[in-house]
C-alpha cells in the first residue's frame, strides 16, 4: 500500500484509482471484517482516503460505535478532525470496525462481528481500534484515525504490526468523538510508519474552541522536525514485567540492547505497581461511561425498542441495544458513583490518579522518554480471553499513559527467532506535549530495524 507521504503528492485522478483499489482489496479480504461501510462517491470525498473509526462523526454517514443501539443513526455534522482532514488534502473513506463503544481489547464485542488479525486470522487484532489497525496492517488502508481511551490505538497497532500514536490529552480535538470516558479519550493516527503518523498528527492537531478540553496550542509541526539522530535518556521499568510472558520480557530486553547500541542512554527506573493503574483506570472510566451512555435511551438517538410506557422504553431499548461488555461497565460505573460507595471508590481512584501523574513527573526528571511493552502477551487467539478480568489486565501497560494524559507511540520492535512470527510492539512514552521526542526516537528505531 502506498504511504500517506507518497499519497499526498498524487493528483485527484490517481487518488480515485487508489480508492478503487482499496475497495477491491476490501472485497477480496472480506473475512478480516475490518471495514463496516462508509464508502461514498469519490466525487464527494476528494483527497487522500483515510479510514475512520466508527465512533468519529462524518456528516451524512451512519455512525454506530459498533453497537445495535445506534444502528441507523446518521451523523449530522463532521467531527473537528474530519474538517482538519478536508483542510489538509485528505478525506474520510471507510468506517472501521471496533469494540462496542470502544469497550474491549479484541473487537469481539462489536455488533458487526469480530475483526481478524491479518498476521494470523486465528488471533485477535486488539481493540478497541482493531478494525483500523487490521486494515492498515493488511494494506487495506493508507492510514486510519482511531481513538485511545486506555491503549485502544497502541495495543491493536502492536498486535497487528503497525504504528499507533496516542497524542497528549487535549492535543487533538474530541469534538465529534462519541465519548466512552471523557477524561481519557483521545483521537490519534494508526499508520504504516512513523513519518505518516507524524504527518497525520500535524494535520489533525491544534486548538479547537468547540472542545473545552482542547489545549490552547497551535497544530504540531513534528514532520518537518523529525530527526532520527538525536540521542535520548531512555527510562526502563523492569519492575513492570512481572506479569509479562517470557517472549515479551525477552523482546523488551533486546529492544533495550538495540537502543543502547544506537547511542541512547539507558536509565533504570521504578514506579508504583501497575496493578494500581488497572484499578484506578477501570473505576474512573466506568464511572464516566455510565454517565456518558445515559443519553442512549431510545428517545433521542438510534434504535427504539417496542414499549407501552416510558419505563419500558428505557429498559427495553438499553437491554436490547447494548452488548454484555457495555452493560457490565455501565453497572460497575453506576455502582462506584452510588451513594455510600462514591467516597470509597471513585474519589479514592481520583486521588491515586493524581499520585500516578506525580510519579510520571518524577520519572521525567530522570529521563527524556520511557520504554514500555504494549501488552503482557502477544496477540492471543480468539476465545482465550474469556473472562472480563483477563481482558482488563491486558491493558496493564497502556492505561497509565491515559491516566496521566501523556503522549505515547507504539512501533514494531525487534523480531525474535523461533517464535510464532507475530509482531512485537513497544511503546515510547513522552512527557506532556513531547510528541516530537517520542516520534524522533521511534523514527530512529524504525530506520535501524529497516521497517521504514
């Protein structure tokens, strides 16, 4: 597949040919189930085609968040990131499958059925942006926009072997993104390489008065400043690896050795047990989800179940419309916000979140970037993460970034001989608004491995 950098120099007639080729490839790879629609006439979508996750509004398109409750709902406006694409020679082209309301790590909770990992179709592509990552990895999309609440860009990028960038919270407008957890959600790019991630970030970032959480900063200019020759102090957190499989630990150590051989300085660091990250994240995110999803009641949006009174309208619509995982998280969120438990759970989680932020600040006093795994395992086979708790623990290395609102990028890492042939991904975590640093070091690693 042509890269975004290359596509931006093509004429419109050449881009129409690219779109035709994408459509053909999607039909030939229908079993992946990465796309769920969004193919509109080429004349209405001038520009480089970018795949859009199904929770980002594109005017005139159906938007469902992978849920039955929103089937048939047509977006009345463009999200700010879509307007930014249009202003920079790109266009929305295709809706990507996803876990329902971005709640999941495998895409198995989607009402459209699961997406398969193009590297091994018996395995999950990750989630919740699994459709986006699978399409990019399979050559079915030039690039995609996903959303990252607790690793939902980085984890599927790692499982599928592509690049996923989660910007600093507030760098990219959330206006037009259907919220799962408002204080964590962040739109970002999933691409074939680091250069494309940098280009796409520069196009979609910048202050947006329509988003009250938007940082009062101009759009980034990272692509013009990409430099693979800068050497950084890289913090490593070996204490985090206790729950990781042996091949993940081996890959992490090999990545450290490679970075050191490239001239980067390695700094041994330690942090609060990541189990606290998991507990804190799921208390706060489910609390916010229970509030955000209260609006989907059959009155204003999407499908409405048969009913004879108002109570039946609410109960039947939400019972029939939401899947099991979404119901589980709404119930958990309602519980931690309820009278008698609010102080014990929700407020305590908010205090631990502040502690985690402070610890990251301390870590960045000693290093420029942090190196961490993406997940404790390689992409698992379908059906192996059968318990919700097992799925929640798969986010153990990614959710801390969202708790602290930091930027992070996943890149394909060292391949180890004798293993399953699946991709390994590592992530570089940067301090607040330090996207340039993580892009630079990721770009250098990519070039060293010959992946660019």
